[in-house]
C-alpha cells in the first residue's frame, strides 16, 4: 500500500513536471557559414520523421519508439520571420541538390512533439506533447554583447589594439581617413558618414576574407538602419588613458562627443533590444562552429575565430557578476557547442574535431562550468554530404571520403588530419589542411542523412521526452 | 511716445513669435517616382545657395536679400536614415548627369536657415535663424491609413471589389489559389505563406505596371518583416454582409481568424507606429504627384492614381470626426500639392497641369478646405531637365522642348496638350499623350535650375522668414 501510494505520488510529480515543461524554447546560433540553416532544417526534418524513417538511435524516446513525430504550429510572435523550412527542403530536393539559402536576422518555427511517456501508470496519459519553439539568429549579434561593457573610450581602445597584418590591410582606407581627425574639432556629419562607410567596408571585406571577430555586428546587416547616424560611428585610434577626462569634457558638437553619442545609441537601440526581447527568453542553446573552415583558412583567421568565439560565449556566462546576468536575467539552462560539417573529414578524425573545439573554447568553457551551466561539445553533420570509404594504396588501407564537389565533380579524397589541440606554427608550415566544399547528396527518402544529430537532439531536448 | 511703446510691444511680440517658431518640421511625400528625391535635393540646394546664385524671386526673404543661406546640422533622431543629399548632388554632377537613386523608407535632414528679419527695430536682432527639419517618406505608407478604419471583414470587401481588368489580370495566380479556400478550415501556415506571396507578387507586378492604389503598402517594402507572419495575410474575396457574425465566431485556429489576427497585427505594429512616431510631428507637408506620368500610362492607371491619391489625402483630412484626428492628433497646419516634372510639357500647358491636379484631388480638396487646412496647388520642376523653345513649322510658331533623353539623344519635341479637366474617353481615344524621359542638364554652377520651386518654398516656409 505504501509503495502503491509512493507510485501515485511519483506519477503526480511526473504529471506536474510535464505540465510545467510543456514548452521549450531552443535557440540555434553560429557565425555566418557555420551551418545554422542546415542544422535547423535537419532538426525539424528528423523530428518530423522521428516515428518513421529517421535514424535517431542516440535519442532514447526515438529508439524506444515513444516519439511519435512533430507537427508545425502557428508561431506566437507575428513580427518574427518564420524559419523557411519548406524552401530549405525544396533546395535539398532539387536536382542536383542545392544547399538552402542562408537566413539573415532572426527566424522562428514552432513544433508540437507528440510522445508516449517512458513510465506508464494510472495517471500517465497514453500520449503527451511538448511545444518546441525553435529560433535561429546570427552569432554576429552576440559579438556585440561586449560592446555593452564599454563606453566609447574603452571600446575605441579595445577595437584598435593590434589585429593581424592581413586584417589591418583591409582597413587602410579608413585608417588613412581617421588618422587626421581631431577629437575636439566640430563634428562634420558628411565626414563621419564617409569614414563610417569606409569602416563598414573594412568589416565587409574582413567578413568576406573569412574573419569573424567583427564589431559592430549591425554594420554588416544594417536593415532599416541603413544610412542612419546610429550606424555612423567608428572607434578612434590612438587614445591614451590619460586623455579620458579631457575627452569626456569636450562639447556635445565635437567629433568625439558625437561619436560617443552614436555609440551609446547603438548600445541602447540595437544591442539591448535583442537581449531583452529574444535572448532572455531562450531555454536552451546550441552554438555551431565551423572549425574545419577556419583550419582551411590559415592561422590568422583561425586566431580570429578563436577571439570571436570567446566574445560570443560571454553571452552564456551567467556568473553572478556577469554583465548579462545583471542586465537581462537570462535563463538558458543547457548549452551545446558543436563543430559542424564533420562529414568533411574522415570518421577517425571526429574525436580530434571535438578536442580541437574544446581547446578553441577552453577559457569560456571553464567559466561556464564554474558558473554551473551544463555544456556539452559535439562534432556533427546536420546534413551529411559525403560517404566514408576505405581505400587501399600500395597495400595500405586508409580512410577517405567520397562526395560531389559544388562544381559537380565526383571525388574521393583524404582532406587531412585534424589537430587535437590548438595548432602551432609548425602545423601551418608543414601540414596544412584542405577540404573541398561538397554539395548535398541526392536522396531516395524524405529523411536527411546526418552524423550525430541524434546525440545533439538528446542533449538539447531528450530530458523533456521522458 | 504711445506709438513708440506700440512699436516696442510689436517688436517684443515678433521676438517671442520667432522664439516659438524657431523650428519647423517639413515633410515631403508622394507615390514612388513622383519626384521626392529630386524635390528634396533641389530644396536643400536652393536654400543653401539662397544668398548667392539661387533664383528664388517668388520667395520674398530671398528676393529682398534677407535670406543668408542654410547650413546642415546634426539631426536629432539617430535611428532615422539621413537624406543622402551629397550622393544626390554627386549623381547630378556626373557626366553625363544622372538622376539620384530613389530613397526607400523615411529619411531626414536638418538645416539651419539664417536670415535678416523683415522689420528692424531696437529689439530685433540683426540676423536670426530657423531650424528646418526635412523629412521624406513613401506616399505608399499613407495608403495604409484607410486600413485602420477597417476590420478584416470590411477590408476584404473593400479590397476585392471591382478593379479594372488590367489590374485583375496581374492577380490571377492569387485569385486561383484563394478561390478554393474555406474560411472555417484550420489554417495551414505554409498555404497562407504561399498565397500571401502570390498576393505580394500581384502588388509588385501592379506597381511595376504603373498602378498606385496598393495595400498593404509594406508588402512592397518588407524590410526586416520579410518572411514574418505579420506580412502573410490577404483579403478574402466573396464575403457577404450576412456572413459576418458567423465568420467572427470561428475558432482562433481557423483560416479566417488567423488572417484577421495578422491583419490586426499589421494595423498595430506597422501602420500605427508611423503615424504615432513620425507623421504626428510634422508641421507642414508637400505631396508630389506625377500627373504627367499617369497621363502617359493610359486611362486605367490614371483612374488608379486618382483612387490612390484620394486614399492618401485622407491622412490630411483633420475634420473633427476623422479617424486620424481621433487617433493621433496630427498638427500639419499647411499643405502643398504639386504636379511635378512640369518641365516635361511646354510652359503654355502649366496652367492646365494645375487645373488637372486640382480636378484629380477635387474631393479631398473640398474636405480639406471644409476642415480649414490651408492648401495650395502648384506645378513645378524641382530640377529642370529641358529648355522651352519656339519652333516655326509651315509658317506657324509653336512651343517645343529641347532636352536629352535618358539614352543620350538630343531631341526637340512637343509632348502634347494637358487636359484641364479629368480626361474623358475621347481624350484617350483621339489624342493621347506621350513625353520622353529626359536626363538632367549639365550645369556650370552649383545651383540647380528649377521651375517654381521658389513659389512652393514661399508657401511652405516663407511666413517663418519675416
């Protein structure tokens, strides 16, 4: 009788917990070309086919046949673009298959997952459901968070300290123009607009050249602020700490005060609203990282990616004294980081890929664990574009990949070894790394082939499906 | 002594009045291709050169040498794009000269005009200044005002009542898809997105084909709402008054209720903010109309322009019971309407151009005069692109225009007679109207040649320069 009562009480607790947990807001981010669109497309695809053909062995609810599938529901916020799942699938179903168009800005999709609870009993319903709100937003927006910690003076110092020579070379136009400026002179709107445009051009060139650590992020995607003074500022180089008081005392129409005012406007009207209106409400987050792309691009861009990721991860550091915690009380309770495009290296390299990702994020991961945010690292391919093969060369067996390049050429390649730690100078000198970009594979079923999407899904939502 | 006291008292009053009036917010609007960018560029150009080469004989302050010029100041709202005056002048100074790029959305520019008061006296300063905030916004936004008067049911009826056959033909894709819809069926997000895209395509086609009366206006310039459910609705055709109660009772997830919810979101989050944040603050307004373009395009588009202008002008009808007055308490105290591109017809046709403009706007003009809003009609060319000539043909003298077409051909033409009243069927059958598009003229000075810009400027700001 006592154990019977205990069982009922446990069932009641389960029921209440499920009541509370009926909704989960999961956000996907990453710097551009990290694979956000492919990940979200695959995530929706796998969940929709969970009861049927999808291969999700690492997700218990699916393995046990309890996950019955997913249906799309109307989203709640009518002002946020809907994630274009159908368009993405149409691209992947094209012949030849194409990668989906990347999304710009934030987008959203709401799913209802139906599943059978793992434990059954008197009070447990036969089936129950979880509402899953999926969000996708540019990781570049998170790069602007550190901007909130600064005033214009310290931001100028932070932004103009030593970057590498390749990156500096992309900003010479701006550098030439800004060198002659007198902070105390009266601001000239047209001149500021012209120099801000040169700075934005530098950022665009740097992005195109594979750099990631680019602030202010909205300069790259101005939207309706195109041409507004809110986006017409830039850091002032060569400021020394001893000048601060003098500069702060300059009149409101001075060049320095004008730039500082626009910087504050950008903080208040561009950076803050994203954290306040969206970020604060996410329950869980996955951050996608194109580690292999950075390996491909050489040492300076690899270092730049590392710096960008360290900035980006500050948004998840909920240490008691963190800026974010003080400002927005975010509630993300579980975090995944994933090295994407794992299908671009042979399977034997996947463990190294995770090690390298963890090495890249060593410092923020320490902070996160200290702040007690559960975080897990993955290597995955959201939409597998290659097949692993063994080849025999001069009597020796070795791993290789078969795939079709974007140009349509079928190739069998060995892209290279992934270092397990941050690569040193010798890696770049001696070994290097080179993989081709593959197009998606043609399919005969509706389900997308993947690598370890099921593990990632289990970490992100599996505990809600018990 | 008494008269001396009277003089001082009058001077004090003047001084106070000028104190109060030191700022004026002047808005320029018009449907796309009406000539907003050219007008604003010329306005700034004339005011900047007012003390020097600008020909502004109809503006007393300029004629009397009291207007000393204009300087650009920093605008106040950092989130509004700055009107790109320099880029516009650069295009006009190119060789061959080009028309400036049209603006999208709202833009702003602040000028400080310096002038000597007309009356001098003990207390009158030698020179004084007027801060002039110039705004430029798409007339299409005003076409959305009538939307606020409707609910989804009445809007659907208003939008699907008889348009002409040419316009209907541009919406056949949408018409086919929407015909089969059941308002009571459960809403299918993907289907709504697809049909809304077809509706938006119809609007884009209609705009390209020269139609103007297009709602919802933001479907044509979605900006950051691209792909959001807020822009995924459309009118439902074939609704009868007797159905209203039945439709209003449908559940929230029905097709009808979903469309109605998005319509309300669009009203609240797209239409209202423009009136609340911008329109309400304008002091004066000029509405530009490309009457000649519509004459060129034939009877159906001319009727459509007439309907669009009647919708647009509702935004200036401050009758006590008007929707706008109840919602936003706007304060525009003086209005100009102008037929632009007057340089595209011979000078003898200019009076008819004004008459035709007044005929086009007869109904709203009556309402405005009844509501006591001072309004005046002009014909003008903000940037003159032709020169008037007399030609002698078979012994007869007649008027003609010399200009250079966009293709670079120098021509001498007589574009046609402008009817003084709304053209009847016989006009379209027998006479027609045809003018070429001219490129801007090369110049030797910094000042832009114009037709009657000075009269328009006098009406819009002249009383503030006394």
